[in-house]
């Protein structure tokens, strides 16, 4: 029978921890590596609702993309957001593991899953890793055929799980899109790289006002690129779960399921 440590080994072989950013946190945050596992629940975020979902599903391990404690905490009291998750998971005998920026950068990871779902082909890393140019941050590739930005944005909306954030676009809706860059999760720190790469469109999440405005101002005095497609952080990373769950199930001979809960924090939108 598989253990928590066995599942961690499978994940770390596929998503090498050495690919993680220096500021990141990955691995086992709650639970005993020796504990046996019959079912794993995969989710984007380690929320209390996800723990309850795991309990209802009979899972002994939760694998998330985001870490529970990315930034330092001084308490895991049950009255804190992080502590409530820790206490509930321990009381139910559930371990919690995550693969974050290593899963972003690796082949078959978050960025590859996003690019594939959007029909982006011949992809290469936007920022290749120093030791291996086949992996790294983001992806840059081409569509099988050119599309107006309007139609490409519709494709993005259809490919991603629906959220109240929706899909926001900055640029000329009639512009022809062929080359596309993607970064799962927050990606405005890559805007200059996307522009220098010559991408027609950039799909990412959490684009802030000033970086997005500056990027579009620069685009307008240049050739109009890149056009910006801003999506939900949760939605941009959700696509990775299914293939990873299937891989772990096959490799470990256990049951692996994907969370049906949306952990996007927004619950309504008005005036759009």
C-alpha cells in the first residue's frame, strides 16, 4: 500500500523541487510521511472547505498547488485561518502536501497544462531554467491558426473553469493573435519579458492596474503587442490538477480525485 512519502516521491520526480523559486515553500506541511494512502484529493488551494471535501471523499492526503504557509506564521491556533486547516486535517488523519513553482516550471506542469488547453503549440519556456532550457517559467508558443483577439478570449473563457472574475481583455478585439505567452497564476512581473518575446497576446492572472496600464501604453506606441488576457488565479492553475491526479493514480495504484470546489475568493460580480 502506498504511503504519503511514496506519493511525495512520485510528485517530486515529476516536478523537481530544485525548479522551485528560492522564496517558495513546497512539500509536506501536515501529516506523517509513513501514513498509508488509498485516496488523494487534488486542489488548487488548501482551504478549510477543501479539507472538508477530502474528509467527505475518504481521502487521506490532499495535494494542492498553493502552499498552506507560504509566509511565516507565529501561530497555528485553531482560531486562525491557517491553524483551522491544520487542526481539522490532523483530527481527520489527513496529510497535506503541495507543489508550487516547481510544478509551474516543470514539463507537464501548470504552464504546459494552461497552454495545451488554449490550443497553444510548439511551446518553449518564457524564462528557461539555467540548467535545462526545456523547462522554466511560463510558456511561449503559437496557435494552430490566427484568431482575432475577441475569438481567442472566448476560447480562453471556454477552456477555464467559470469564475466571477471572468476573462478581462486589454487591447484591440480585432487584432490578429498568433503567438501567445502564458503564465499560470500572478504574472505581471513577466510583462516586459512577454513584450520583448514578441507575443501577440499574454494570458495570465492578477494583472494589477499600473503594470497593465504601462504595458498597454508601451504597446500603443509600438506595434500594439502584447494584448492582455487577465483570468482568475485559481482558474489559470486548475487545469493542472486532472493530469497530475491521473499520473499519481497510475504510478501509485491508488484512487486520485480532483476537487470540485472553486477556491476563487470572489462570489459575485455587478455592473460588468
